[in-house]
């Protein structure tokens, strides 16, 4: 406490003066005063009291330390102006002195509290409250709110930025987009870019999340390096980014930015001793051409991104109206597919596989058909991808397994049933259980079930996937590699798992008449299968010439229209009757 004149004890406290009582009263007043000193000096806030003439009555120690004042400078009796002038000199009063005093006095004259938050000139923020007192003076409190303000700013920043990359998040992107769209209404153009890293998930899955995070940070830096100051780059979550490109002269400016970004993103990344390559897909919508509302522009850029991804990724696409139409049609299809199982619109057709050594049917492949009352028969090539994306493939795949096993149980024991598996099914935890139940409920022996998986599934190869495959094989189920040759480094996948069968993709078979090369490939695969003790199946055999060529290179099994198209379940028995007749004829 700087200095407080001890006030005489109020008379009313001593109704019947006597020497003893006076002494007591003085002691008690000193005690009160000491108490007041202690409280005031230990307060977090600076406290000052002024009288009606704007002269200091007292101030506490905290006020002195806050502004670096001495007791002398803040002694009772000093005028407010004096005090503030010292602070101006010390560099911690940045307001206009006369203006400040005038505003304060005007407010107090009206018996109103005068509050303000000021920067004290040394990066500190102080909240000041001046409360008028009944005698015409006032009480002022000064509170250092720098930390509180910083925390609030931090919270406000976090609410609008992504923690990993410190880029604006979806909230801030929207705010900026709304803001920029006002300029579009005044005649400017802008482009909205939605970006998605290709195969980022596999980086996370194979190298771990810390490396994935590091990659995202570098990608964010590279994006910063491709854009100009007024553009906004945002991270929307996961591997999704967005950019608002302002002051667009023509749509080709956005295409140029997209190309620049791709060139930067595809450069290899060195993270923790790993070399990583990545690519990016970009969708672009342009305002006002493709919309003047934030929602519509974002949605259209997203549709364009979807278009870029379905065109094989690593590319950019501008929004086109048909994308919207196609997406709506797709959504309708998805809605219908959701009801297909319950409405019993799904059916399994079966196509025979013929063993070339015995000339007998060795297996039937179950091929899914969707017979919708309004759409008619829909090819699995059209609806399986949608079922995969929506997760519907899990219940549908389970239905296929159960149905195929139930129908196959009536076939001769040596005839197997082949079922196609989707990547999503293999990733789901309970596939082994679904297979075990389907076998147990139908009574089909495990070694009569063949599961077909594609290379794309092994490209997303994780330990969990391989472990599931091994578990299935332990049950006695056979595993076939489907559509072999359509993926990337096919041979290395053959080493990763001991397949029972390789199905050579029908594109190779169709090419057989186009020179020696396709035949050489089929020859090599058939030879490889033989060495590895696997069955080699040629898919899509349609002509006798293909049949002869394939037999000559040693394929062990064939499937195709030459033998039969896929047929409904109730027609399968006919094949066995034919087989039996053939056998009887041969005998
Ligand atoms: P896939 O497993 O490679 O099946 C073979 C496809 O080739 C079938 O088409 C079959 O009808 C067709 N095909 C057979 N022989 C010939 C031929 O000689 N010439 C020609 N041009 N085509 C022939 P489909 O039934 O349209 O099935 C297409 C794909 O849909 C299948 O390819 C498979 O990947 C997928 N699929 C079918 N059913 C299921 C299922 O139950 N689950 C899953 N996950 N996928 C399925
Ligand atoms: Mg198949
Ligand atoms: Mg196939």
C-alpha cells in the first residue's frame, strides 16, 4: 500500500467515551486498517481511489508494479492528470491524455461506470473499471487480462484452424468463401478447388499415422507454395484440402493452378527414412458460372473431384452439369439397392468352370444378378462398386455366401462353388465367422468352397488381410486370384500368399488372336501356376481357337461363353444331367 492517512475512528463507534474504551477503539481501528492494507496489497488487481477533485486518496502496491511507478509518484493528493503524465513518460499510457480524462469525467458526472480495455504499450492488455462513489470520487480497478485474452484468441484460432497444418478449417473456409462471393456479385470471378490425396490411406495403414501426419504437413506447405497471398487454403479433414482462388481472370487460371499443384505434390517425399510418392485429384467449380452460393460451389467442386477420381485419379476436372445428373441417378440406384435384399430382388446365377484334363465341370462361379422391377436386370459391374462404397456389400456378400453354399449342397460332391469377395468384406472382422456359419448351416464341405479375390485387394494389403486369408485357408477353403494381370505388379502378389488358383483375366484371352505376345503371357502364367502347384484358369473363353491355343499352352481350367453363360440356379442341374449322359455315352 502506498500511503493511507489513518482516518479517525468514527464517533458513533464510541457511544460512552472513557479512556479504556478510546484505547480499544484506536486499537480496533488500527487492526482494521492493517487488515485493509493486507487485502489491498495482495489483490491481483491494481486499485485506486480518487476524491471529487480527481486527487488520489490511495492506491495499492499492485497498481505501482503494474506501471512501474514509485510510492512518491503515486502519493495521496496527486492529481489524476499528474499520475497519467508519469505513465505517459514511462511509456505505458498510449491514449490521448486530454481526451481520456474528458471522457472519464463526463461518464462519472452522469454517475455511470467507465470501462475500457487498453494495451499498456508493452504488449500487456489491461481491463479498467472506474466506478463512481457517492461523495463524487471514484474507485478504479486495473486488471491485467493479457493471459486471458491470449487464451481466448487461441481458442478462437483453434475453432477456425486445423491443428495439424495450421491451415484454415472448414468453418473459416466457409466464412472466407461467403465474403469473397460478395465480390463475385460485384462482377469478379473466383474458383473453388477441392483436393484429395490419392491413396493416402495406404500410407497411414502401412507406415503409420505419425508418417501420415508428417506427409500432410508437407503437402500443406507445398500447397502454400503454389498459391498467392489472397487465396485461401483449407484442410477439410483427413486428406481433403480446399482452395479459394480469388481474382480469377479466366477459368484456365484455375487449370494452371491445378497443374502447378499436381507438379508440386507428385515430387517424392522423404519422411523418417521412407521415400513416399503421392498424387492428387482436384475438382474445380467456378463462380459465378457454376453457382454464386457457398454450398452450391462447394458441392459442385466436390462432384468435379469425384469425376477426377473416377477418371483414374492424379488429374483435375472442372464441374459439368452432367456430373450432377449422374450423381442424382447414382443416388437413386443406391436407394433402390438398399431395398434389394429385403425385397428379394437379388439372385445368384452360376457359370461352369471346366477341367481340361477330365473335360468335366469342376466348379460353378456364383455371379450376382439384381432383378429390379422397374430397372430390369442390372449387371454386377454397375452395382457392386456402389455396394462397396456404401458398405452394402457386407450384408449382400453375406447373403451371397449363404445362398451359394445352400444351393451347392445338392450338387455332386466333386463340384465346387466359387464366390467372389470384395475388399470391404475381407477387411470386415467377421468374414471368417460368416464363412464358417455358411458352411455349417448348409453342410457343404469347406474344400468345396472357392473364394475369389482380386489383385486390387492385395494392393491394399495389410497384415490383417493376409491373416484373414490364412485363417480361411486353414478352414480348408480354397483361395483363387481373380482377374490376374489387370493390377500392377502381379507376380509379387503371387509370392505374398499361397493361392490355389490363378484366373487369367479375360482381356488376355480376347487378345490371343492379336499376335504372339498375349499367348506368350498366358503361356508364362500357366507355366508359373504349374510350378507353384496352382490351377490356371482362363476366363472368358468364347471360341474354339482360343480353347485350342489355351489347351496347347497348358491351362488346366477354362470358363466362358464357349461352354455356357451364367445360368439361374434351377438350370444348374441340367449340366449334371448332360455330364451324366456324356459319361454314359463314353462308357
Ligand atoms: P468376375 O469374377 O471376373 O466374373 C466373370 C465375369 O465375366 C462375369 O461377369 C461373367 O459373366 C463374365 N464372363 C464369363 N464368361 C465370359 C465370356 O466368355 N465372355 C465375356 N465377355 N464375359 C464372360 P458378371 O457376371 O457381369 O460379373 C462381373 C463381375 O462382378 C465379376 O467379375 C465379379 O468381379 C463381380 N461380381 C459378380 N458377382 C459378385 C458377388 O457376388 N460378389 C462380388 N463381390 N462381386 C461379384
Ligand atoms: Mg470372379
Ligand atoms: Mg474374373
